[in-house]
C-alpha cells in the first residue's frame, strides 16, 4: 500500500516536471496522475488514522 502510494506520487511528479519543461505531455494524463496520487495518499492516511485509533482503543481496555 505504501509502495503504491509512493509509485503514484513519483509518476505524477515526473509528468508534472515534463509538462513544466515543455515536453509533449497530455494535460489530461497529468491531472489523472495527480488525482490518483492524491487518492492513494489520502487512503494511506485514513488507514494510518484507523490503525492509531484501534491501538488507542486497545490501550484503553482494562485487563
């Protein structure tokens, strides 16, 4: 999951840099890659948040 988010981020970054350099990059492809990277990152953050919440809930349990 982390690897997927990282790969999406690197791909979108490469496309944005190519667009900034004036290379022939489809702007629709850049927007799609940026959206994919954003969604992957948000999903990763949500999983992290839920794991932390679950851990905190376990910590509150009385043995």
